[in-house]
C-alpha cells in the first residue's frame, strides 16, 4: 500500500512555491533559484521527489542534464523579458502588469506549434472535437481531460500550453464519446494514441474508462499510450497502489487482440539506469506491451553523439525499441520534425 512506502516512493509533486525549500535542501545557488522563479512565471515548472532524489546530480548543477531537463533555465526567454519578470514580480502593486507580460510572452512562444489547433482538430457532424487531433491518415491523438498533466515537466515541452491553466490553449476531451463517434465514421484510423500531458497520471480506473471502449472497435489495431512516467515516476508500474491493476489493464488490451504500444519518452540514459525504471520496464513488457522510445534532441541534455549512443544501447538492453528522434525546426519555437529510427 502506498501509505506504508518510504517518502521517496510516494508521489509528491513540487512547483514554484516549493523552490525555496528545494534550493535549501539541495544547495542551489541564489542566482539560479531566482532564474527558475522568474521563468516559472511563464513556463510550467513541476518536479517530484523521485526526480529530485534519483535523477538530478546536484553536484553538477546547473550543468547537470537532468537539472537542465526539468528546471527552466536562463536563456529560455529573452533577457529583457526575464528582467522585466523579475521587476514586476517583486512589486505586489504590479500584479496586472505582470499578468499582461506573462500573457504576452506566452503568445510569442508559439503555444500551438505547426498550427495544431488550426489544422489538426477534426470535426464530426459539423462539431469540432477539441480533445482530438487527426494529423496522420491512420492515427488519431486523443487527449483525455484527466491526463493533461505530467509527473514532472520537461523544460522544452512543446505541449507546455496544456499546463498553464488557460482553457483556450488546452486540448482535452471530457470522455471518449467524441472519439468513439469519430472512429465509427473513420474506419481508416487504425491507431489511437492516448496522450497528454501524460495519461499515466490517471488512476487505473480513470484510464480504463478511456481504454476499454477502444477494445471493441474492430478497425482499431493499435492502442498507443504516450508517457514519460517510466522516466519521471516508474513507481506507477511497481509500487503505486494500483500499479498491478494498470498492468492487468495492459494485459486486457493485448488479450483483446490489439497491439499495445507504450510510447516511452526517455531524454537521457540516466532515466533508464535506476532500479525502479528497469523494474517498471520489465513489468510493462511482461504484459505483452511493446515499449517504443522517443525523445527530442535537446541542448545541454543530450546534444552529443555519445549520449544518444548510450541512450539507444540502454533502451535496447532493456528490451525497448528506439523509435523516433525529434529535431527542432527553425520555423519557430517548439516546432519539431520526426526522424524515424526503427
Ligand atoms: S512528459 Fe511530455 S508532455 Fe509532459 S512535460 Fe515532458 S514533454 Fe511535455
């Protein structure tokens, strides 16, 4: 039971209001803490106990790749914006100006790259389905409303707009009704990618409500789950209260004759090197699911050949398949193209 686990094995998320505690606990210099505080006014910031104690190497901060991956960094915003954020946030009288500045900076950060909101949202019987994206012929992306957060946030995330509390920017479906109607009208769709955020933040019972209805649809051959939980919270598959239940759900998908593809997101080899992550992968694979791996090329995190070589070897050794590498385009912030690996 989760209540009997040591503190490091229970899920606990930390955000901007915990920054001072994190800095004091791990000896983060004041200047770095202040940078993170300013940037997290604009960009979502979230870590958890596992990321802090198993992944970040605090002796190497700020250069540590896992610190770079999860703590917003100097240089991610214009210097003038960063300075202005500092000024306005120090004066409680400037709250409205601060709010407007944050909104303005976010609008310039390309909240919906590649025209996602404009071109990819499908319609059914004349109604837009805002919790879906249909970009590739055979694949529909499905964003269940309760899965639109993550166990920690990546600093480069192109889905950052899902996490800033602006309903106009967010993709989210309250339930699978729209998805099911769309699939019935589009038998050419063979793959459903349940994505977010991270669908694995949902309890198994919640996840089941989104997955089970797909099992009776003949035209759906593959259920994909996009997740970074093995990297950021592998306990989801090992010691969480409903960890066994989620594995039984995975087995149910496979028994229904569907391919279950766990699209795992690993950005750096260290994420796969911990005992909990290895154990999680073992348990997931034992259900009959196939684990495919994907990640973007990220400055200061994995932008050297040796890191990729180690990452792919570590993935293969764990029985997972390196699948996609994402590379940022020069057409705007958070615009990526995919390089298939398998
Ligand atoms: S886990 Fe995925 S969706 Fe969540 S912050 Fe990282 S890149 Fe974004």
